[in-house]
C-alpha cells in the first residue's frame, strides 16, 4: 500500500498532466534546470579553450547528470502503469518503453556510459552530440510542445504530400539545370546528382553561391526555380500555423470546460 501511494506521488511529480497545480512540479522544474545545464555543458565541452584542463569537471558533471537521468528514466517506467495512455495496455511498462519520449529518455542516458567506456574519438564525438537529445526532453513539460506535436500529427498527410512535392521539384530543377549548364560547367552541373546540390540550396533559399548558372537558359530556369522554391517552402508554413492555432483553441476550450466543471 505504501509502495502504491509512493508510485502515485511520483507519477504526479513526473507527469505534467497529472500535476494538480499550475506550472511544473518541483521534480520537473529540477529536471528542466538539469537539462539546460547538460546541453550547455555538451556545447562548451567541444571548445578546446574551455575543456582543456577541465576534463575531470566535465567528466564528473556528465556522470552526475547521467545518473539523475537514468533514475528519472527508471522512475518513469515504474509509474507508467498509472498513466492512462498505457494503463490499459497488456504490458503498460513495456508499452511506455517503446514510446518516442521513453526512447529519447534512454538515448539521453546512453552517452554517459560510452563516455566512460573508452570509446574511439569519432564515436565519442558522436555520443557527445547525441547528448543534445536531452533538449527534446523539455517537450513533455510544455503544453506548447504538445500542441506542436498534435499539429504535425493531424496534418501529417498534408506535410507528406508537400515533402513529396518538394522532392519532385528538387529532382526536376536539378535535371533542368543539368540540361542547360552541363557543357558550360561540367564540374558543377555535369550530372544530375551534382546539379541537385544547387537545386537544394536554391529551393530552400540558402543560396551558398558556390554554384550558379552562367548561360542565358540556365539563368532563366534558375529564376523560375527560385520563385517556385519560395512558393513550395511557404506551403507548410501556412498549414502548420492553421493547425497549431486549432490545437491551441482546443486546449483553451478544454481548460475552460474543466474550470466550469470544477465550479
């Protein structure tokens, strides 16, 4: 009975939707601070001027953060049986462990053990960068992040269609510039794969300037492609904005309904 009460209390601390008060629970607020510290540490550790001579500090800081995040992960697995999303499943804890947020939590812990396991330098750099995933842990503490996830999920078919359209536009653009510029600039447009790099940076409006058309036909096509790129890139912005606004309105209506019901 005491274990059940302790698990319920831990669930209220760890699950933002179960916290009865406004804002974050003390435990989640503490975890947010640690996540920010972990990300800042991961960034600073890559700068030799800062990391040099402070190896032990960063090592033990990472160890301490890793232990806390491991305890958090195990606690979340433990309280998963109280989460309505997983409670009705046959194996609620296993169901939670394969959820995206649980996988992010686990990936946030793994780099700590590789850092102390004598991994090769390339693997070590990879796992240092992997620690940036800890920033994604902030998503569960914010209603805005929940609205973003919900907005993307609701319009996933539209986003998939736009992604397909973008890939097709890139392919067609690269092919056209290959036809127009292959003879004039074989090093940059001598094949469709080479021309695809130009198409990607142009359609995304980055325009690095390392490759650009020099023929009249190429420049005409490039102008049309650039305009098309602006149009295609703008499409998901409008869809996402409308979906995000709808999700926020639903959350406000739900909050008002809960308030009216409590009254």
